[in-house]
C-alpha cells in the first residue's frame, strides 16, 4: 500500500512539473528611431523591406534604402509623378500584356543623405534602414 501511495505521489509531482509554464523569453526591443526618425537633432526617415522575391539581402537592402529616400524626398518637397499603363491583347486565344511605367521627379533642392543605422528583426526578417540628411 505504501508503495502504491508513493508511486501515485511521484506521478503527481511529475505531472505537476509538466504543467508549469516556461520562463518567458526576453523580447528584444527595436530601436527608437524606427518610430521616431527625427531625433537627436537629426532629420531622417526610415525605409523597411521584408524578404524579397529573390531572397537576396542586397535586393532587400536596396528596396529599404529606396523607401527611406522616397520618404525624405516627400518631407522636403520633391514632387513625384508616376504613371502606370497596362495594355493587354488577345489573338486566337493567345494573350500578351505590356506594362509601361514612368516616373517624373521635380525638385528645387538637392537632397543628400547617408545611412545612420540598420536593424533587422530576427523574427520576421524585416530590414529597417534609418537615413539621415547630411
């Protein structure tokens, strides 16, 4: 009988230990400049990019830089006009399509900037680039 009670107690202790929650992992915090690119007397913008279709880091980086520069341009009055024209044609069941894209930038000022910091979210793979005006 003592053996049965001892075995039951052992099983209860083991099961109680299985129910406990693991200690929460420390969540890494993202840099403050992601949400506030204008800080410490610096005028900047943030561009971000998820992983790209070709899975190349260089492509992801270029896209994030382009987005940051676009944001800086908008902040400083660069007007961007973009047109997109798509033409599709079908002949005897065969189809083709053509897309023409044009962009026109008008500016009175020249904007120069540099990369201040880069941050990659290790969970999502999203890349953030903080560009600051020179």
